[in-house]
């Protein structure tokens, strides 16, 4: 799964956590879900401000990304780990050096009875570096997202292109 860094202001200061459980859940309006353990410090800021950011780190950000997952915002101040920027919402801290950032407004929280909460946010604005844009959209190969393998706790970079969605399957069986 691709790793993203979630940003939220907690008690007025930027805080960040990496997660891999993130997915688009709606197209119009665009919405995204993130699943985070209930005890994450960043969750407090998401609930407090009803905003959060989804930042896609580049592979050269792997050490900082892992570090913010090892350390809790309860124990350390994460506000100086990255150069922080804010967009239109004003309370969703984003990482300046991240090639792709999404600024989100919290729409719904699903409180699971186990260990995680699911936050659903409407993507209010997307910010992308010009170098990752191809044909007016972010290009996954140019983005080269950091990939997390949960079964063995390793980071990877993206592999090669193998086929086009909603097309390659036609080669499986003709009707």
C-alpha cells in the first residue's frame, strides 16, 4: 500500500503521522478515507479542527516518514520535522516538500468498536508539484510513492507498469 502522511493541528501545532490505510471513497464530491488507531495523537487534531491533510511523501522522505511513525506527538514536537504550509482551510498542515498534498474537511467519523477509527474527508483542494503532472493529472510513475509492505514491515518504491485498468481484463475472456 502507498504510505501517506496525515497532518493535523493538535493544540495549535502541526502534527504528522504516516499511515497506509487510505483510500478514495467518492468521486463527486471527491472524498478520501483514512483509518487510524484510536490512540494516535493526530486523531485529536482531526476531531478538534475537523480538517486534515493527506501528504504523499517522496521516496527520499522515507527516514523522516518512518521517524514520525516511531515517535508520538505526545512525546515529541513534530512541528519542526517538515517545512509546513497551509492552504485555504487554514488548519490542515501540509508538508511543503511532499510532491502531492490533499487538503481535507472532515465529513464523517466511523467509530469502530475495536482499535481503529475511520475518518472520511472531502478533498477541498489538491496541491501537486509540476514535475509529477502529466496530461494535467498527477502521474503515478513521476510521483513514485513510497510503498509499505505490512506483512514484513518494509518500504518499497513503485514497480513497472503492467496494464491499463478496465482494459487489460478484456484479454482474459472475450464475450
